[in-house]
C-alpha cells in the first residue's frame, strides 16, 4: 500500500512508471515531453542531465516547453549539498529567528522549505506560460529551497539592517546583539501580539491576541480593568511599548478563566483581532473547514477513506474536486495508448523493462 504521504500529495494525478535508464523508456519520455506544456522535476543536481535530457535537448524536443526544477540551493558552494525541509529552514533564515530568546533555534511545523518552494515554483511557471503567449517559446524555471525560505524571511532581513540604529522596539527582547533575535510569539513588526493561555489549560488552549490602538479600550473593559484605557501610563501604544509583557499578562488573567472559543467570540464582538491556536485534531474535525472544502474526505481502493487538504485557491469558473491519488503505474497503458502505442507495443515495452 502507498504511504499516506503519497496519497495525500498526489490527488488528481495519473501515474505512469518509466525506466529512464532504458533506451525504450527514454523514447517514451521523449514522446511525453514533445506534447506537454510543463515538465517539473526535483531530482538531485544533474540527474536529468545524466539521463540524457539537459535543457538544450528538451528545448529541441519541444520549444514551447516550460521546464521547472526545484533544487536545494542555487549554483555555488552549496549546489551539490543535499537539502531537506528543515535544512532549508536552517539555511534560509527561518530557524535562527524562530523560538524563544533563551531557547534553541526552532523549526516551524509549516512546510515552508518544501511546499513554500513549490508555491514559488508555481509563480515562476505561470509567469513563463504567460510570457509564452507573446514569445511562443518556453523557459527554464528554477527555484532553490534556500532562496524560497529566504524570501519568506524578508522582514527579518529588514530588521537585520534596522539593528544598525539600535534595539528593535517592537521586539520583546531585553538584549540585542548584531543579529535579529528569536522573539517568541511577538509579531516582530506591526501591531503587538502574543499567545495567551485559556481554560482548561491544555497544550493548545491558547489564543493569539493583537493589541491595536483602537482595541485597547474594549480589551480593558473585557478584562475588568476599564481604568487602564484612560491611564496615561497605559493608554497609548508608546506608553505600553516597554511593558507589553505586563499588558499581555493582564489579558491572560482574564483569558485563563474562559475557553479559547469563548475568548474568540468576545474579542471579535469588539473587533479585536485574535485567533485561537487550533490543533491538528481540531482542524481535521472542523465543520466549517469541511463545508468550505478546505479539508476533504477521499476514498482510496487500498487505504479506504482518509482526509486531506482541499484546493486552497478558489476560482469562480474552475471548481476543483479532489480525486484520489493513483496507484503506482495505474495509468501506464492509458497514457501510452494516448501516445500512439498499440497493445502489442505496450507489451513489448513491458517485456523490455521500459515501463
């Protein structure tokens, strides 16, 4: 049985097996490439070239081809290094700026190295396809995982340069060196926010609350401290800046008496930005997300029903239903038939070990 990881990542696809070391397999690959718009690969550096298909050869086969690749790193000293999700987070700036000041560098649970790079690649593919409508030619699109994570950390690079003018006031840190510090759950820019504990005190019974200037008075009223809205020592953003820890401690004294859902409803009733920390169990069981198609249940002939994420991009004229992933090689004969191979020809390819 295929892994759950495979089944979740390969919805709405067809599967053909192909031996790229076999000359007949290379023949099939050439036919496939000649009729497609986009070829995507994420093999190690030089693998596709060793198969005999460098970019120049692919252009000869199909001048309109958009050839897209993901690698760990761009050309240079790191080019041949192996890269995985958290390695990309480590080398792209995410880990050094994630976590608490007195703790180690921390990886984020969001797959910013893998999926984040894929999203960048999609942007490049779409740009190349649009350019092709004018030029008639395809392009080579390449995105490095390190570059993608670095791009997502651009605000931290901004703050690295701001350190030249002294400590970063919107960070909760007491000490600053010549590097952007880990700042816990602070936003590190924009409006101050923090995750505060809620009842009954479980590992994910927290809600993230943002204090906007206009939101300070309703917060004071809700927590039972209305006098702080007029107190000069608390009433302005500047006056609160050096004691944000105390401000969120006051809020937490109130939130600890309520569930995160109750807190969310009360804060939203006063237009105070907030968001409960939702666990993976809460997300996969959320009725609203199910109704929106953000989480969908898919049936699989071997695995049975399982849940996965739906299409997060909504298009008015192009609704996307999530279909199960294919079994390995399930569509080999179908695709080969579309390429013009007869039943006898397909049998010969199988006998030769090409598919």
